[in-house]
């Protein structure tokens, strides 16, 4: 029996809040990615890891806020905890791979295409794994073409967002990139939901897992607490807002990670100048005599 699906039980409230959460995670994560390109190699992994966790948490939170408005008539929905939280791990891991590629190789050419593709696939994988964690008296069926379109949307928009983050510019530039990232996540989500149809079982069968209310508290408190913490880190780092490196690169091209000058280079130049002065003084000494 075909089930009746409603993805907007609370009107535009859940889509708008979900989009804002995706933008928040994207803003923090992409800004950390930009910041990683402006620091020495020893600090870069930390910033990239923080950015990966922020984007992954934003994606995951966005998905389940949007799913609050999803109902199937006559079929209460429950969630399997291990699968639900595994989707969070997949999001952070795959987004992290894409961000680390762009963070170390630069937002150009093959690195940008590879990083954007992996990040987009991470967004899509999180969505469909999260859907697989739903338990109800029926089965989901997907339209292959629409599912493929949702994955392409995620990859293209994620690539555009990483390109914008890799330009190493000011805060407003990163805000624009986060809006694109939010569009990638929500666009992929609702495109994927249009590919969905529900087939209900004729006989009532028990469903295993936790109810949406049981998952609501950890779903919001955990990722939101982390996003707030990441936001504090970003706010108290002035270079995150100014978008300027700790040094002044001689020839820095947008999209290519900057590298600090070699340590002790200024000391070496000072030693050389002192040696030249000492050599000149020694050469003039016989004349004075």
C-alpha cells in the first residue's frame, strides 16, 4: 500500500532553521579552512580538523532538523541509534578528506575537483545513511534519476564552496561561501526527498529504535554545543575575521596555500651583512696604518 508523505509538517519553519544550521556549520568550517591556509604547517591540521567537524556537525544537524517535519500518515517513525550516529561520523570523515585535500594542495585544478567531489559525496552519504536509520511499518523506494541529481547538486555546490574558501580573502567572502555550502546541503536534502516514495506494509509490524523525541535532545545539544565552541574559537582569533596571514607573502596567488618564510632567514641576512662590514674594516686597516 502506498503511503502518504508530508515533508513540511511545520510549514517553512523546519526548512528555514535547517538551512540556517547548514550555513552556520559551513561558515565556521570554511573559515577554518581559509585560516588553515594562512598558518604554518604545524597548525594547519588542527584548523582543518576543526573545520571538518564543524561542517559535518552542521550537515548532520540540518538533516535531522529537516526530518522533524517529515511524517508518514499512519506510520509512526522511529530511529536506529547506531545507524543515525554513524551518519554523523561518515559526514565528518568524508568532508574532512575533501577539506584536507584543498587545505594542503590549494583550491585549484585537480585538488579542488577531488576535494569537492569527496565532500559532496560525504553530504549525500550522510543523508541516505541517516534515512536508512529510520524505522517504520513500511519501506522506502527511491527514483534513481532524482537520487543521482541530488548527488550532483551536492558535489557541484560543495566544490564551489571550497573554491570560495580557498581564495584566502576576507570574512564576507567566507560568508558567501557558507551560503553556497548551506545551499548544497539543503538542496541535496530536499531533492533527495522528492525521490522518495513510501510503501506501507498491510500488516502491522513492530518497529525497533528510539522515537524522534528521544533523539531530539542529543541531536540538538551535542552538535550545537560543538558549533558554539567552534564559533568562540573563530571569534577570538582576529585573523579569522581579517583574513590576513601572519606574514606578508611575496607572491601569493589566490587558491594556493601560502607558506611562511624559512625560519631564521632574517638572522642569516644579518650575519651576512655583519661579515661584509667586518671584511671591509679589515681591508681598510692597513691603509690607516
